[in-house]
C-alpha cells in the first residue's frame, strides 16, 4: 500500500456505506461484497445528484436555520432557506412539526438521499416479486396491480401537492415525517401486528392509513 490512501468518500459517506452494506446484506440475503457493490452504486448516484442539485454543501444545521434557531452567513444558504421556508406551511398542514423539520434538515444531504434510495430498493423488490408471481393476463395489468400493492404496504414520500399518480389521502407524504412514521411502523408491528395488518388491508394506501393516524394523534 502506498504512503497515501485517498478515498472518494468522506467520513460521513464511508459510515453510510458501511451501515447500508451491513443492512442490505442482512435484509436481502446477499454477500457483503455484493451488498457493498450495490451500496456504492447508490452512494455514487446520491453524491452526483446532490452536487448537481446544489445541496451537497448544505450545512448540517439547516433545520435549525429554517426554524430560526441558527443564523446563516452564506448568502446562498440564506436564499435556500427562504425557498424552503415557503414550503413549510403546507407541510405543517400534513402534520409536520418543528422537531420533524429539525430532524430531517439537520441530516447530511447524502444521508437523506440514501434513506430515499433504500426505500426505492425495498419498493422495487416488492414490485418485482408481485410481477413475477402475477396471474394477470397482460404486463400492463400486472404492473398496475403490483404498483397498487407497493402503495398499500409502503409509505410514499414526496411533494404532497403532486397528484400525478395519487389523490386525496393517498398523495405523497412530506419527507420530514419519515422518522415518526418509521417509529410508528416499528411500534405497531411489535405491539399489535394482527390489527395493524388488518388496518393496512382496509386502507386504500399506506399513506391513507398514516394520514388517518396523524389526524387521530397516534403519530
């Protein structure tokens, strides 16, 4: 090994690579080497997208800045904060609280993106499995049914105003709610799995169930 050992990843990115490698190796039943290769592909894509969209260098106290608990000297960061603040009122209407804003926006941008990509992997795995085992007469019908199954069992995040694929309570949920929703999912799966499964089945989508639970104060 040479005197210098340069890596394309910083310390945060290395930690994320190791964390997701272990997680995906366990959940997907693949070797560590296979998982690492997949994760590095996701990580490279996340970094590329982050730099392209100009969010790679956002400070890790962006949530505090948005809430007015910290200042920003950089005019670019100030401008970004102004744009993001304008979106907060609608997100609050969806149940987003100050602690949700602080949690999500105080994360490293690559960490946010890796969470989103991990969700995409999980949804795609279910989608492919549904297609594989489908008895529908056409590929289009199989894909439509598989997409509905994914929306039934997975939270879908994004812009709540996006009605391209879903409307009403089925619309995308704000990313800021992700931590509270994860806690809710884990708690329900452990404490009352049968009732939880029944409620999922009775809901049009998982997002509809989440919105109902937010309205009743259970999330």
